[in-house]
């Protein structure tokens, strides 16, 4: 059986009351509305039409006064459609039920008796969010246009770097990679190796900054048995292990001066001697080195040999920091999310709009490595199906990536608040209740929507009218 195709995203309504079902059917002009009276019908509709948004009455037979059937439908829908946005309807005053449903992954809720205008706003928001997430998934399934295997790049700056790496790979000249920590120096060194003529040979990396100086020499060059105390057997060094492949000298700026001399000799003559050895061993390996330091500065300070720099730096490639890569942070975040979500078996996870905004706004001092760590953490921390900025340990995005959506949402909120205030005849308690939010939240919303002055004017008018509301 082939996948059913749907012309446009539809809205599924699960409600046992026939009168309400009729009302709902006409309440959403322009939308495809499907109705179901019970769980079987709901699942059937979900399979056939794959709705993007659903409204579920929590109190359904056989448990019309409880919520067990409503929650069972919620769970069943998520099994069919992990990305569906579910809005739950609760009986009057049963707010705690709505919270239970939200905890199980519902998107939003409203209280009966239903106010169609407010429900429309909630439904529209759910559809917008669903569309955004659909776009997210589409983008994350797109393979980045990067010419290098396993390297995600979408920005012009990073694509340029990738093309340079691609061009340099077939050559054998030493390459020096310059980039801040976490920018992908090692992954690009590997790409140079993988795309080069020595791809079948070994790729051997050594971090010159991580190995204590006394050990570094024998790590690099190897040693003969008895060369020093503890040298119990002949051991090849990393340079020798890279024979026929690529030697990646990471953090080359940390190489002590004495070893710089020995490395230079190897680069000039193509031979090494193990520590305690006398026999020159010819080595054929491609040299790729990397550093986050300013090597010219180190040369000027007398801590790096200029002649060695010339040898290593036949070609240098600057790897741009993440903050200079346009939208790459989001592209990479989606790539890591897909990988970690798979590992953790949480495939439905997506970034919230605010999380995307936060990703775009962050400065990424730790570059791709920091991003990778934050996404790894978020996949573990996220409670619902969405990763929020807080899960990434980032401040909420104040700048939305889609200003039009944001202003649309603001408009919708303003409309809802004004409607509720009008309907509640100026009573804040009643208006908050209509909107399904707390009174302090309503005040904050009024403030942020710039409606405070209108409300105050209303109040003044009410104060002059003895029949007006009398709350503080
Ligand atoms: N463009 C990219 N696409 C996909 N993964 C990337 C990319 N850049 C870096 N990574 C991943 O980010 C992490 C850090 O990259 P890498 O180790 O290559 O950076 P580095 O510059 O060597 O970092 P450090 O300075 O911390 O050693 C790795 O897990 C790497 O696989
Ligand atoms: Mg590294």
C-alpha cells in the first residue's frame, strides 16, 4: 500500500457530543476538518489523512468524567503521527487535567465551554508551528551541499574552505590548518586524507599540546629498546606509524623548540631516527598540521622556528569560526540533533522557534564542538517533543528568525487579548480565564503588547461608571 497523499494539512477533531462536532465542523473555514466520535475513528482518520493538528476532548466515553480515554487517544495519535500538534479540551475548572495532557506532549489546551474565536487562534498557532517544524524536518533531511564527506557546510565562507580542502587533497604538499578551537581542524585534516592518494594508508594524529614534553619525543619518533629507563621494547613513533598515510600534527604551536629542530630535519630529509637508534628510517607521509595560535606571533616571540613554519606552511587554510558561517549553526544543530536523537531513540525531537533563534544569536566561542555538546545535552534534557533554548543552556532568543511569523503571532495575541477584554467587560479575572492564562500573565501580556494605556483608559471610564467592575 502506498502512502496516502494529502492535498493540504488537515485538522482532526475528536469529540463525542454530536452538537459540538457540528459546531466545530463549521468553525474553521478554509481548513479541512475531519471529525471522529471515538478512539477507533480517530486512529482511522489519523492513518488516512495524517492531520497536522488535532483537538481532543479529554472526557470521552467510556470515561466521560475522567480523562483516561482522552489521554489514551493522545498517546495513540502520537504513535501514528509523532509530530502532530494536539490541543486538548477540558471541562470547566479542570485545569490540572490539561497540565497532565501537556506533560504527555499535548501542544495547548482550552476550557469548555468553547469560545470559537479563541480556539481559532490556538488552532492557527498550532498549524503555524506544525508548518515550521515540517520545514525543519525537510531541511534536516537535506544533505548539506558540502563537497566533503561528513562535513556540514552551507555558508559561503565554509563552502569556500571546503572547496580549498578538496583542491588540496590530491597534492602532497604539507597543509597548515588555522582555526579557533572546535572549528573542525581534525575533521578537515581527515577529509584531506580521505580524498587524497593515501586514503588507503593510515591517518595518524598527535596532539603536540596534550603530551608532556619528556614523552613527546618518543611518541613522535619512537624508541629503541633500552634507549631510556622504561624503554623495555622497541616502539615505533607516530611519524613512523603514518608511513604511506597522513600524519596530523595537532596544536603544532605547542611543540617544544628542541623537537621543532628534530621535526624540521624530518621534513627536510624525509627520514627519522628512533630515540636511542642510529639507523635512519625513510618515511613517506603527508603532513597536515593545525593550530589555534598565531604562529607568526610565536615566531616573533622566539617560541617557534621560522624555518619550520616555512616547511609546514606551504599552503595554509583558514577555517572560519562558527560565528562567521551564517546559518551554519542551525544546519549543524539539526545534523547533530538527528544523530543524537537516533542514538537516544527520540526521533520526533525538533527545535522550537525560540531555540532556533537562540542558536542563531549565540556567539559560539567554542565553535562546532560547543554546538555539538549543547545539542547532545539538549537531547537528554528536552522533556516534550521540542528542544527549547533552556535545554541548550542558551538564553531564550529575543530575535526571532522569522519576523513575519513573530509579528503574526503578536497580532494574534493582541486580537485575543482585546477580544477577551471586551468579552469580559473589563474584568481582568474573567479575561484571564477566557484566555486560559493567569492574571499576572495577562497583565504582562497587556504590557508587552502595548495595551496598558488602553486598559487604563477603560478603567478610568469604568471608575466614572458606578456599574463597572470593582476589582483592583
Ligand atoms: N563542519 C562540520 N560538520 C560536521 N561536524 C563537524 C564539523 N566541524 C566540526 N565537526 C565536529 O565537531 C567536533 C569538533 O571538531 P574537530 O575536533 O574537528 O575540531 P577541532 O578544531 O580539531 O577542535 P579542537 O580545537 O577542540 O581540537 C567534532 O566532533 C567534529 O566531528
Ligand atoms: Mg582538534
